[in-house]
């Protein structure tokens, strides 16, 4: 769905964000041309990326710099990886929202799953929540523990700065409601829809955040992810697992939001679609 491009503006000498977005790009090096075209087409001010799948020294930043964007990237190897891309400032970069916790209790394992930066007054986090793999797997336990640490950090942020415009964006690997999957009978014994995962997502809302996109994209069948296998996209067999959760100070500024399904089409597409939010 195409929307009119909206440029950022200056007020009292400072930048004010009007359009932010999040996208699981599933390899930024393979899809940098899609990223730059998306930024230009939708006139995006700040973009959070997940699954960049590269080290910091491999991130294709020259193309972005040529368009006037700064970037902060956290990538350790060919797995995971997150980034924040901004043309309205990029300050106070952090690559962890809490004390680093090892995966599966192994001190030597650290994953690149979160990066935060302040962009034009918005505290923007790009998050790639662990998948969970399967119920009962060690990675499932790790996922729930990771989400609990995120909730505790969020509660502290909002307690310390109740007026903070905070956006927790990214691939949450959770479908919070039955309407967020194409067929619950297919997923009922799988991760992404289990009661503990959904409770962890709800805990983020109970902490004071709002799903700022859903009111503008209501109804069943509104998805952000479609598997590459078995013609899932043309058959409309998707999941809604990419979200922008905003603090009250951010949610009050949201004027529109949409999911760009066009980006899931064509050769070389990511299996996720970008989620875009407009702020007054």
C-alpha cells in the first residue's frame, strides 16, 4: 500500500520525526537496494532493521550515507544482527537493554538482538526477539527470559522518564492473538502462539506500552510475515509478528500506520514486510 511521502521538518532548530519504520530484512547485504528504495519511496526518517546477518564491518553503510542517513549496527556473525538508520540524529547508542545475559547459560555465547538510539528525540529500539524454536527447547526458555529482562528494563525506563517518547520496534516472534495467524490449528502446538509467549507480550503492554499499529491496520488476515515455503504469500498464509510498541508519549503522537505488503512481492524479497508509523 503506497502512502504519500512526508518529509521531516524543523521546529525551533531541532528535527522532529514524522515517519519511523521497522523491517526484518533477512540479510541487509542481499537487500540493500530494497532498503534504499524503500527509504526513498516512503520518505522514512528512522528505520529499524532486524536479521541483518552480517558483522559490523560488513554492513553496507556507504549506500545509506550517500542518502544522508547515519546508522548504528550490532552484528557479530552471519546470524541475527540489528540496526537503526536515521537522518534526524543518532545519539546514545546502546547494544543491550540490560546486563548481557548469555544464551542457554553459556557465558561465551552472545547474540546481536537489540540496539537502541535516540533519533530526533525518540528513543528507538530495534529488537529481534529469539525465535524459541519449539516448545520445551532451551531456546524457548531463553526467549521467555529475554522478554522478561526487556519488560523489567522498559518499566525502569518509563519510571525514570514518564514523558519519554519510546518505540520498541522489530520482529517479536510472537503472534499475540488468534487473528494474527492464518490458521490456529496449524500453530496451536508451536511457538509464537503459546500462552507463556503471549503473556510475555501482554506484559509489555501492561508495563505501559501500546501497539500503535493495530488500530490503523485492524482485522484478521493482516500479517507481516509469510514463509518462503509452499506459496505462503500468495495463499495469504501469514503471521503478524512485527510490531511497534510505543510509550504514552509516543502513542499520543501517532497519526497513521501501515504495513507495506508490496515489499514482500517480487524477486529477492524478505519474508517480512515493513511496518511504518507516522507521528505528528
